[in-house]
């Protein structure tokens, strides 16, 4: 077969690439961190491709891909794709997925069942991991079980996936580009403390304090994930203590990846709202280019107050995990339980008491030092 041609093109989520032959689209490359990386990713898949000028049909396809990524509901289902480089099973998965239109989602398991292979969800996931046609074959519309975002192999990872879904649901106008803006910590009100990665964490599995399970817990932590994330929140709390702020730290996690960090800054910033959770939520929302953090988890070392509980609910956080209880202002059951109020909360499950003794010791140590 003749070598394909390719070109780069700009979209609302960054610069993409498309490759074609004389009858169909051979490859579409989602944005990587920069255009050189996008080109390199395409050439890694198509080493024989060479730069070219797109013919009319490809220009039309580019126009429609751009439209989709600006929020225009176009299923792109009629664009011709070249199947020569995919396996028969991959082709089945991709052709089925093209029936899932903008704004809809499905799951790996549902695709497997639809293809008559229930139990092949992992094989579906592998096929989507090498999908050469995103977003024409819309692998961003495939979620893991339980509404979790699942994986995404394109640049920007799962943040890009959630960004694309958000565009389809709400339009692209107000959203930032999480790929070009792939760093955390551009929030002016939060400033430098979220810019740097958290101190290296030495995740000690099995080191966790006994956890008391809060109301609404949706799973028992059997893989150390909650403890690993809480370690990051603890490291942030220690940075607050170093600045003479009440040591509370928080991270927002999207499919296992930390996408927002914060620690308490109320004194230094003269800001009564600068709680760790608020700062972490702001950073995560900027990172995703979306005020809703659907599917995300928030980890915080101290039971959230009423303000933060409200913000967590506004953000549609899927799951809240906190460490120590706060008998003075805790809004997850210690003083009030805003998450048990079904008229307010439909989204957030809560698990409390994770590494509670360590989280609490940081606070009590801080106040003991202050008294001296
Ligand atoms: Zn708070």
C-alpha cells in the first residue's frame, strides 16, 4: 500500500494530527504536550508517513473534528476509516463504538457484551488503548464500571478524556486546554504552593492506622490506594505547618492521578476560604477545564467543614476520604452531616478515619508547639 500522508491541525483541545491514504483516514493523533510530540506520536505509529497537503475530503474531516471538539454534536460516523492496520476484533470494537454519539457514554463491559463476548472487557480496553482514530472512534466515551473515568492513553491522560466529555456536554467555550496547560498550580488565588509536586512520598503499605468507616463508604480499601493518596495529603499538611498555618492538606485524584493539591493558607493569604480542600478543588477544576469534577476523589487530612462540604458537593466529587475527625467544625458527622442530607447531596460517598491517628498527630503536635 502507498505510504500515508499527514498534517497537523489546531483544535480547541490542542494541535492534533491526521494521516490519510488515497481512500480513507489512516490515523488521527490527539494532542500531545506540544506539536513536536504530537508529530512524533503519529510517526511512531506510522513510520512511513510523510507530510502532505490534505485533499478536500480530509479538509472536510478536519473541519468536522474541530467542530466536535468545540461542542458541535457530530458523530463523525460517516468518515471513511482505513481498517488495514487493525485486527478484526479491534475493528469490531471501533465500529460498535462509532454508534455511541456525542454526549453519550458506555462501558468496556457493555461493549464486550454487545459484541457477544461478555467477560472480554479487558480486551476491549486494550483495543481502545491502541485506537488509531480518536475522536472519530470515540474512546473518550467509554468509562469504567461505576462511572469511574477509566484510562486514556492520549496526551494529558484521563484529564483530556474528561475534558472532551465535558466539551460534548457543555461546549468548549469556557474550558481551558489541559494539555497545553498540563501543569498544576496556575490558580492565582492559590499561588505557588500548588505548583510544586508534593514531597516525595514513601508509601508504606500496611502502615495505615485502623480506619473507622464512615457512612456511605462504597468500598473497603484493600489495595492501599486510599493510604497512598492520604500520604500525599499529609505531606501537604506538613508544608502548611512549616508556614505556621494549621496543618491540613488535600489532594484531588482523578483515576489514580493527583490533579489538584492544596494546603491550608488562611493566615498567610488573609483569606477565610483558603482551606486545603478549596485550593485543591480550584487547582483540579483548572486542570480539567471544568467546574465539575465528576468521577474525582478528594482526600483531606481533616474532616471537612461546612464550607468545604458545600464546595465538594458543588464540584460533584464522587468520593471523599478524610483522616482525623474534627469535633469542633466537622460537617461529615462530627457536628453536622451534610453528606447524609439527601436533599443536598446526590454525588459524594464518604469514608472517614483513614490514617486518622497520623493526620490528628500533625494537628495536635502543631498546637502543642504553639502553646509552648
Ligand atoms: Zn473547610
